[in-house]
C-alpha cells in the first residue's frame, strides 16, 4: 500500500544539501524535508540560530550581531561566539570572536568565557599610553599575542603544578596518587576541571577595536575566517577582503612550518594532519600535542571519566618525540579604521616579526554606507562551498541595502535595532531566496548533526 505524503513535504538527495557531512554514509537517500513558507523559514532560522545583538553606542550605529547554527535541534553545538566590551580605565574596547571546539565543548566553553577577561587584564596592566589612546598599534599586537599565549600555557601548567610543575616530576607519583589528585569531584572537582581542559581543543578568531574606533586587531588561531566588507567605488558595489589565513592541513605554509620545527621527524605531518591526527596547526588546548606523551598517559589516562579506548591516542602519541607540534601563537592582523589616504594592513607571524605588510587603496566611502567585519567559523565556509564565501558575502551586503530581495526580508526593519545582520548572512549562505533550498537545510529528516556547526559575528565599523 502506497501512502501519499502531505503536500508540504518533499524529497532531498545528498547532492542537494550543502555541507561536507552529507554523504552515502548518511543514507538511505532520498530523505524527506518540509517545505516552509517565508514566515516559517524565518521563524525556524531564529529558533535554530538563536540570533543575538549588542550595541556599542547609544545611537545604535556600531553594533555586532551573532548566531550559532546547527540544524539538528537535538545536537549541542561545539561552536561558541563572544560579543562584549572590555572596560579599561574607564574606556570601552569592543571585543568579538568565534570559536570552533573539537572533541568536546569543555575547552571551547572555557576559552570563550575567560579569554575576554584575560585580554582585558593585559590591557589594564599595560602602560598609560594604552588607555589614553597614545599607544603604538604594534604594542597592542604584541600584548594581544602575549595574552593569548599566556592563557593557553596556563591550561597545561595549572595541571602540572599539581605534580611539582613539570612532566619529569610525574615519576615521583604512582597512578593511584595521580588518580587521587585529579579525580577530586567529591571535593568540589577543581583539579578534575583543570585536567579535563587538556583533553579538548578549540580554534579562535577574535577581534579588538579601540575605544576611539581608530584601530582594529584580528587574532587568529586555526581555520575560522575574518572578512572586511567595504563599499566599492561604485555606489552599488562592495569589496570583500579576507583578513586571515587558515592554520590547518590545507595551508602548505603551515605544514612546512611544522616540518621545519621537527626536521628529523617525517611523521610530524601525516596525511596533512599533525602527527596524523589533528587538522588545525594552531589551537587553544589540545595538550597531548603540546606536552610529552607521559602527560597524556600518566594524567589524562587516569582521569575519570576519561578515555574509554586509548588506542586512537596511542596511534599519534608514538609519533610525539619533540613537542609542541601545534602552537597557540596567533597571527595578528592590524587595520587602521580612520585612515584618510591608505588603509594599512599589518600581519604578524609573531610580535617581533612582520610576516608581511599590505597597503590597500582606500576608496572614498559614501555617506551612510558602513563597513562590516565578518567573523565566521569554518562551518560557514562549508555552507558556501559551491558559490564561495566572498560572492555570498557580497550578495548579502547588496541585499542589506535593499528591502526587495526575499533574503533581505525579515520580521525586522532593515538597520533597526531588531534587525540581525548575521541571521541575514546565514540565510544567504543556506540558500538565499531559494525557499526550497533553505527548507532542505532547516528541516531535513536526520537524527543527528549532518553539517558542521556554524557561528557568525557581523560587526559594523
């Protein structure tokens, strides 16, 4: 007996769906999805992406909108974002960021919560010039790097300090001693929480804007991406610039950097992964790639609940000879926001060494046409794989100026306090005005997550 499905349902094939997780292993195909009308589409997008907005000024000219999207409502996303202001001696710095956790959400939650606090404290402790606006931008770049590296160093050393401060001291403890120290859940769990942070990792892409909105700094660890969206010379055109490079196995320069740091270890990179296991080359956490194998075997293997099966970890630990293999040293990009002649973009591989300096000609910016900073996790790139991120962002920017295209019509007036730029960009990435395409992404009949988590922050500059 053939049962007819309601007319509001349709069928989707794997090749119809954006994102890299969709494949034959997700079968059987085709799968059903519900066809939504425009009001239902926006309602479902808001439920799944949970858009948020924060205004940096009373007039509402400077703001940041954000979303965290996973179309599987039963799956907890491992992405995080942050939009906040850092109070430094009575002045407010804008701080935004996206974070893409892996293996679990423990470390990404920790980093997203504490990193703004760490950066704020470093700014407060800097010289008087920092909070009076007389700083050298390169000094802020160096401070930004120091804050990030120090924060990451503390993840492992907070645990090692429980055992004399170094891996070498672990020989003085039995496994029973170690288990007793780190599995202290019955005593509040402080040591247990510190140890758990070492098991997971996260990429990070964060931005900092000074109180006078003269300067922008981007700090990048991993494969999230930042874009500057500026009005073009033509009043209807937009220029989209990529401000970051990816720190993962797709970047030959990053792989070569790791190889040079471990010249006699051919297996430091295997199948374009660090030690054959990890795709990102720069991250917070991921301590098994930054400490000798004894850290993992003696401490993390004794953590409860911890590793149920250690064999996957042993596959890369046997290659771990001269750690660290990944780094938390970010790539820092600085951009002048108040330049009148040329915009200067400085990118640093380390505080003391310019990797490159780029001079971009600045077009005259028409009045009332803002610039945007887009921060996005790699899930956004996955969604844009067919059309490309730059084309989708450019189309989104054009749509932001018009109320006519369906992808720019929400239940909020454009540019109003209720409007959300990140939600509009997400809509454009998952199909734009193709109502059937967007419906497939939002309502596909899948039992678990089937595309990468996606976080987006859009900030006006």
